[in-house]
């Protein structure tokens, strides 16, 4: 059987993160959604996504295919339902389709001709950007069980203070010394070749993915995920960093999500609670307005390749698009469009040639190539987001 992940109806709700990736490649918990499905299915998946992303994330169709809505995070129960689907069957959770069986060349415009199978179990779903951090604790716990099942952790060094050490897993090549790991509130996972520097204090649930670094005397409150090759210092609470991003210095990041190739300057802080304790509203690309989140705590959403200078201050519920460059004193507005250059005093357009120069240098430092496909994706986003910028 061939398994294909599709973006589903919540793709636009998950912007700006889905500007540069399919829904399947969002990281929540320890793994990306794709990595979760592939681990459970023991099969490599491909993707149905936006046309401009298809060259980098192609679909491979075979004679028999099961299409899976990537907004749903897998667990053992739902995976068994998916594996057992027959031709012309669709698996539903309420009104949302989780998966359906289709043969090569079949166009599926609606499910009126399909036999509906109802999934009544519990399942995590990403419907909004803030679900990435608000559901991260449950996702870390499920991934922790999946990754560590029937495996032995590397020994915890004698210099490390621990609470509930049986809930801590350290992969081969990881370095942890003179740190405090408190796994009484959730599991702690330290990935391959990652490092927790001296004096750091971590309260789970927490995931430090492969080749990531927790810098000296960091203070981490779970549920928090630091993605591969990221470097993080200062104070972080209930946040998700996808990968290849830096918050290398003191400053607070809370109830927030950072994409890839982001950098927060020294002493950058975000507010995650309004002064009047009111519900936080967040920019919604679908409605092109500020929408209610139902949350009292909600911080910063920053798309790929965006950066900010030292001492930047972000207001509660700020959305920054792709490849923005923010600097200067004062609070920038709560919605910063993609390819914006400036700060609280106003923004101009961040031209693609300048943005690409930075991306090439930044990615080369991590031995990654800024490819022609990457340029084409960012050029498309530049054009698509023109409406939000003052040219």
C-alpha cells in the first residue's frame, strides 16, 4: 500500500508555517507529523500540497493509495484503522476526513460515494498555529513512547541532577553535564549529538532534537521542543522551534512557535499575556483579520528565515511572516508581513535579492544549500504576500 499525506482544510490556518512546507512537515512533539506517520506505518510517505511546493515535496502515486490528512497526528489506534481501509472507504472524525482509499487516477471531489468509517478514539489535530505549542505536551509524550519503546537510554552522567530519571532518555553522542533535569512533569528527550551545557535547568515535557544545543544556564519550562541544529539560551516556556533556528542569548520566549532559519537577537523578549489578562487575538491569514484564539497565553509566531535584532520586544500575539527582518526600539505591530524590513517606526519591502544573500550565508554555516527550488518557493511567497506590504 502507498501512503500519501495531504494538506487538508486547515492549511491556511497554519500559515505562515505552511508557506514554506506541507502540513506534514510541521514539527510538534519530538518528530514532524510526517516522521510520526512513517514511524507508525513503517513506510516512506509523499505529499499532496500547493503547486509551488510540489517540486521540493513531490507526490508519488501508485496503483493503490491511502490518502492521509496531515493535520491528524497518528497513534496506534488510528493507524490500525488507516491500514485496514478498503477501496472506496473513508475514515472520519466527526465531519473531518482522516484518511481515504483511492486507486491511481481516481479524482475524489467529495466523499458522498464512499463508505464512511467513524473513528471514535482520541486523536490530536492541528487546526490553528497555536495548537502547535498548546498540544505539544501530549505530542512529546506520545513521541517519547514511540521513539524509546524497547530501547535503552545512554547512562545519565553523575554530574546531572535528576528527578524521575526513568522518564529521561539520552541518545548516543549527546552531552549533558552539571545540569538539572526534572522529568516529574513530563518526559525529557535529549537527541543524538545534542548538548545541554552546564547550569541549565529543564522541566519536562521537553525535547532537544539531534545536534541541537541548550546554552549555558538556560531555563526551560515544558512543554518545549527545540528542533534539530537549533541553539537556545535564556528562558523558554511552552514553545516549539522547528529547527536550524537560534535564540542564543538571554531573553524570554513563551507560548510561541519559530520556524526554520530564524534568529532572535540578544535580549529579545516576547509578551505571552496581555496586561488586562484578556483573550489573545492573533492574525488570521484566512480571514485577513485578527481572530480569537480562546487563549490567555499566546506569544510569537515567526515564519521561516525571519530575524530580529538585539533588544527586540514582541507584543502578545504577534505573527511574523516569512523572511522578515525586524530591528529598532519599541514594539513592532502585531502582524509583520513576509519580506518586511524595519520595526516600530514602520516597514519597507525586504527585496528578494538581499534576503537570498542572507539565506545563502546562514544555511552555508550549517552546511546546507540554499537551492534554486528554495529560491523559487520564496519568490512565490514574495509575490503572494504583496497585498500585506506597503510597497
